[in-house]
C-alpha cells in the first residue's frame, strides 16, 4: 500500500490539502494517510499526529517568542514522518514550518518524494530561498503563472495549478431575509481569521460602521468569520450597540452574502481573491504592531500588499495600510466608491482581466492531485 504524509501549518492549508486528497481518493483508494492537519483532513478520516493549533503562530514577534516550542515540534514531526515512511510528503503552505520539516526529512530519507503546494512568496522577499529549495523539493505547485520564472531559473520541477479561490463553486440557495432586510444594501466585512488580526481590525471596522450610520441608513454590515471567532466578534458588536450588523460563519451563507453585497472591506490576504471572484468591488485594509511593521517594511520588496495590485504593478484595489487603516480613511474610501459607481465598474473590469490570466484549466485541487498521483506511479 502506498503512503502519503500530509503536512500543513494552519487551517487554510488543512482546507487546501483536504481538497487535493478528495480528488486523489476519487481515483485511488488503496493509500494510507497520516498528517499534521485539522478538521478538514480529519473529516476525511485522516489522523493528525497532534493538534494543528499547537503550531499556528502569527507575526515575527510571536514566532520569536515560541522559537523553542516550534523547533521541538519540527523535530517531533520529522521523527513521526520517518517512522511512517511515506512514499510522498505533501507539504501545504506555511513554508516557515512545513519546508523546514521537508528539508530535514529529505536529509534523513532521500527516497521520500517531497511535493510542496503553494510556493513560498519569493517574489515578495527572500528570493535567495529558491536555491536552497532545489536541494530538498522534488516538485513545487504554483498558484500564479508569474512565479514560474523563479523556479525554472534553478531547474526546480514546477507546475502551475491555479488559485483554489478562483474555482467555481456550487453554492446552496439560502433565504437571507431573516439575516438582512430586503430594503438594505449589504457591505461585507472581513476582519481576519486570526485573533491577533481581529483584536486590531475589529474596533476600527466598528468605528467605521458608526461613521456610516451617521450619514446613511440604507446599509447592513455583515462580518465574515470562522466558527472559532464568531462569538468574540458578536460580543464586541453587542458592546458597541450597533443594530445593523450581523456575523456569519456558515460557508454557504457567507458565499451568498458576498455575492449579494454591493461592496467589501477586507483584511489584506487571500480572501481578497474570493471577493474578486464574486465581482464585488472592495478596498484592502491591514494594520500590525509597530515592530512587525518595521520588520516587514525592511524585508519586503514589493510595493503593494494585494496580489491583484502586485500582478498589475498599480493600485487597482485601494490599500489602506498601517496609519491609513483608520475609521475615517475607510469611511472616505468606501463612500467615494459608493457615490461613483463607474469607479466600481472599472475596478471589476480590471480585476476580471487579471483573474482570467491566473485561472487554471480545471481546478487547483484537480491539477495538484494529478501531480501527486504521478509520483505514486513511479
């Protein structure tokens, strides 16, 4: 029986990995799996060697404070993978954790094929990492076409699989009238999935809503949340006494709310691509503690935070970062767009052109599973 060890470092990677495994299982049933994973892989019957929460850290300062704990987890994970002796080690995203494990595994057992899904963003910072990757990666799966040149240059086997957030989804139709009044226009809000992000961005967004309510009465605001963060956000809303605000965590309802929104304000990150895929105009916000910001500013070599802007090398989606990420600036930007619908149409047109260039032929998970399966046949 063939064996695959699936290595993730946070919930988003767990979700991505589960989609790839689902595709593999459709064609091959005689595979033994083990993982560092979460609820998505667990739902497929794949055991995790420990709880994913134990290695999910955000920001440079958090990593530094937990450096010895992380090192112990890396060594423990390597030991378990070697004991399992898989044919393939499939690592997914979270490169600072997963690739450190992959490197150690390859040194101990070179016969294990190492495939990494979601290439580290070498185009943002630390391009020199690519030379090191070829020593221990057999194949790397790319989300964007433009990444290919970085890995071709070092003769690392790579395949463009497309971005999973750009796949067409079959959403279940749900009656939203119990959540939002029919006469209200929806503005979707994304404060992040990590507690550290929410603690910073949620108060800013609540103050932004207060400013909107002072001037308008036709909008309803919906926070898109994870199950873990839903109660925390609800408690903060309750304290603010805002009545035209809702929090949702159900994936089907989130999709339908987003598709029915007239605008979105989103934390910088991959969720922006999902908003773009639904053809919803938006702005991007982000704020971090000052030390992390200084470190990022020193290391990062791209001008923009959003991938659409990075690809186009111009600001198609406005970015309010750090000092500009405040209630008044968000209010001014959102109102400017709402009062100028032709600007929203222009943004969507520019975004659609870009998305058509970065979609895969089938789906990201199908393309990724095909590469993994090809190594099982070796």
